[in-house]
C-alpha cells in the first residue's frame, strides 16, 4: 500500500509523511503510533494522519474499523502518558512554581483545580475535540487525580468521535480529504486566537491588579511584599 504524501517541503509535512510511512510499513498500528505521538507533540497534525488512515482503509490496506480502533487506542495511550505527567507534577509542585512565576499566584492553581474538579468530565470529553487542548487537557486530569478508569473512558469516547470524523472523511472522500482539513485548520486558528486573547486579558488584568495594589500600599505607607 502506498498512501499519498504531502509535498510542500515544510517540517510539518515531513512529520506527516513520517506518519504516513508508518502506515505503509506496519498498517493500522502505524496510525495508532502516530496519533499517540500527536498527543505528545500537538504540532503533528491529526487532521492529516486520520484522513490518511481512512484513505488507506478505502484502498483495502486495512479495514475502517481497524483504523478507528488503532487511532483511538493511540489517543488513549498518548493521553495517559500526559496524565502521568500531571500526576507527577501534582498540586503542591504547581503551587510552588506559581509562587515563583511573575503575575501568577498559588491561588490561581487552587481556582483551576476547583474548576476542573467540578467540570473535569465534560472538559476531558469535549477537550478531545478541540485542537491543542486535546493534548493539554490530560495534564490537569492527572494533577487532580481524576480516576484513571474514568479519564480513559472519557478520553476514548471523545477521541473516537473526533477520530471518526476524519477517518471517515478520508474513507469516503478519498483524494478530496483536504476539504475537511481546511475546515479543521480554521477551527485551529480560532482556538489559537481565543487562547492568545485569554492570555492577553489575564496579563492585562493581573498587571492592573498589581499596580493598583502597589499604589494602595504607597498611599498607606506600607512596605511592598515580596
């Protein structure tokens, strides 16, 4: 089986071509390995790997069910590795880090953990369908020690839905799978724009709060706290 490779010469295309080569050599397991790597290294585009797996299935290299099973298994394995990283970090380490990082406070970690404990299930499930966050959402799940079985189940469900969209697009659209990739790119740009806007807003609000606190202390003649 020989799948179609990208040809624009970018490093991202090189990574995508590597993923495609895995499928050429070891079949659907290659797609699973590539998707596990995509979880650990988000710039590796699942929007390319998954349709290619579907395209290979349409050509009879393996079945579409095998493509879905292996890519979903890869998603879960990659997510569990990041979950482990979050569990290793833990709340205590993150609070200590936040105390040393400008504009961050240990209380920010506490609020984030409290939010995740309330909405973690929905965050993990729907987060698997949001570019970039599909990888990052595994870390707070580990930090808060969400039960592993629950995390794995939610990850598998969300990943199966996301993977199915792209695998089936490659299966049914064939060489025209790039149509779906274009829409996925738009979604990714929107997510990046929202994330950047959120960071800018946070920095602006925190700087404003810091300056207001400093000004209040100056008026009262209080020493500045470290």
